[in-house]
C-alpha cells in the first residue's frame, strides 16, 4: 500500500477487515514492525478520535507518532502552485512537504472543506499537494470529501455486529439527520463509497429533498426521501448530517422529524445504530437511542484504533 486516501487504495476490504480484527485480538502482535520509524500527523482542523486512535495504532506497531496542529502551532500554508504570496499565507506546501518527508516515514493529513466553493473542495487540493511534494506515503485522516479510516472502521463494526444466521445481505441504511450548522459531506460520501465497493449489503440512502450527494459516491445505492420506508427491515442504520451538495454547503431542511428515535426502530430488524461522533444529542440522535441497546457508537469509535493499525501495517510492510 503506497498511500491511503480512499477505498481505491484499500485492496481487498474483507482481508483488511480481518487484519484489523486480528489486531483487536492481539494489539501488540507486530510491536516491532514500525521500530525506528516515525509518523507525522498534521491536523489543519480539530480532532479527537482520529488523532488519538492513530497515535495508539502507530505506537502498537512500535512507531513514534508526532502530532502537529497546523492551525494553532504552525504557519498558514499556501497550496496553490505559482501563487503570489502577498496575503495571509506564510509557507508554501511545496517548501514544507519535502521537509516533512525527510522528518517522517509516513504522513497523516487531516483537512476539512471550506463549504464555500465546491470545485475547490472537491479538487482535494490540500491533500493532493502533500502527496505530490512529500515523497513519503500519505494517510488521509479526513479530507474535504472523504474519511476512509472512518469508513473502514464502519465496515469492521458491521462485520462484528452482523446478525447470526442472516441468510441474505444485510440491509444498511444511511440516513440524514438534522444539525445546527452545515457539515461536510465527507463521512456520508466515504461511507457510501465503501459500502458500494464492498458489495455485500442492500444499501439505502435516505434524506430530505435537496440533500443528494455526489453520484460518483452513491451510485449503486437505493436513494429515497421516505425515511420510514427506508428503515423498514434495516439491520444497520448509520445516522449522519451533511449539507447540500448541488447548491453547495447550505442547510435547507432542519426538520426534527428526521431525528432517529426508538419508535422508528420498531419496523427494523432490531437495527444497530451507528454514528461517527461527535454527535449532537437530541438533535441528530435521541438520548434513548444513544444510551439504548441498539447503539454501537462506542464500539464503532473504539474500532478506530484497529482500522488505523491495519492501514499503517500495510504501508510499513510495503516500504
């Protein structure tokens, strides 16, 4: 594995899932694999689970993980080639990335979209410039359009929670949820991309009018604006807010009726409920769901370590 930016870098998803579960069973089985290696984790935006789980995964493999919060501790980066840097940016990625490539064996990069210009965000300029200039493997710790470590985690969790003796593909529903502010499409895009690529689920996406996602991520899924119909017979429900894609980065609907409650689980197959966290309680998800027996969000979040460890080990083995 040369880098990890999207599902196209993953190879066999089932094999990657089993590698992650093997690390969950025995976290230190490859404790010397990364001995003498360093990982740099650059955060251009805040993080808790991604940051900590990646650090732990690296340490489990014997690597040193160094975190740098660029927005708080470093210079403002310029990413455009041939830019005239007479504004607020101080350091060009073309100068910074090669140095980071000398300091580190693997670079993890976390960026968020601006939600102002769709073309700029969906070009993935920030992470692509690091890939272009760093000269070492780059791992996405979330980008403007995708969150592949989260999506691998999600598939790991689904595999752990599959109902026994299920004689059909599990029905997995991604449902939009209300939120107090516009959020990126990253998690929804990535989850859709991975579930479609995995090809082992009956996959349904449900959202209000005007919340369609980019078809390049959702192609292969059934898409409906009827949440009740979508949830019928579901085995897994992934709850996530995202802002509009076509008229980019907006909130049109914030209908609280889209929040998942226990009543909505009655017509499911005792569905397990997932969320990437952090979650706005009683806005996106009700307390009764989050604190109830159907929630697997804590299990899901804890699996972030094993997803990261599986990816880092593949990269180390290929170096």
